[in-house]
């Protein structure tokens, strides 16, 4: 049973369903849907503003203007600029979806996934966090903690070698360097390279770090 099924089957909902699209159930759901839309709009505006001017110079008022909402709405949904920033730049890697029994395929999945994510959205949470970390100590510390937990810890746990954490850190550094130079700094040789060429050349290097004996 899904969450939606559970909500539909909750006690007292039957009468609302029978009353049609304008019944109590529909009326109760509308504020939540509108609230979620407003929340997403604020998060999107926050990422743009943080990417544009950095963490320190971005203000709640400017973010509210960007999102076309009142300043009070931003505070209502997120509380403070710090809490808004943390949620706006939060990202997770779908490790289970990317992992296969073949280390080479896993590495290629991770590399393609990263390149696709950055190409699809220049203001993705990962991109904004990396940008803001260049000018904000708080953002830099958040990036260090997040990369350690989300990347280094996870990758190190899959490596059967005494220097697993260093290998995982090098893996992360190479991936982050590729993203930064291709999508943020627009270094010509990387920015203009075909994705297939990047994957072809970089995959064996990354594979050697995570599967040294394979």
C-alpha cells in the first residue's frame, strides 16, 4: 500500500470522496498542494540567488522577491536563511540504482549520472553548494561534511584495500574536478569534449581507484 492509498483509506474519508471533486477531501488537499508549490518555488529561487551572489550576499528579502512571495512566507516555510540554504543545496546520490556487480559499470553509471545532472541543471543543489563554497566558510564546511558522508564514506565501504578512504577521497576529487572544470569554469578542452570521450577515458582511471585488484 502506498502513502496515497493509506491516506485514501483513512477513517472518515469515505464521505468526502462521495461528495465529489469539491468535497471535504479535495478542499483539504488544496492548501497542501499549493503549499508544496510555493515551497518548491522558494527553493528554486534560493538556488538561483545563492548561485548568483553567494551565500553571504543573498538575503531572504531578495529570495522572496525572486520567488514572488512575501518575506514572511520564506520565514514561515524555512525559518532562517541558514536553514533555507541547507535545504536548497541538499543532494543525495542514488547509490543503489548506480551500483552493479561490475565495478567498471558502476563507475560508468556514477560518471554519467554526475555529468547528466550537471548538464540538465546548472543550478542543481550540488552545483550551487560547490559554487557557494568558494566564498563562504559555512558553505565550504557544509560541502566537506556532505561529500564525506554522501561520497567518501559510501565509496570507501565498497573498496577492499587498506587505503580505502584515500582512494575514495581521490575518486571524489576527480569527479568534483571534472564537474567544476566542465560546468563552472568552462575549461575549453573539457567543456567542449564529448561526454562519450570523457567516459571512455575517465572510467578506467576511476575504476582503478575503487577496484584495485579487479
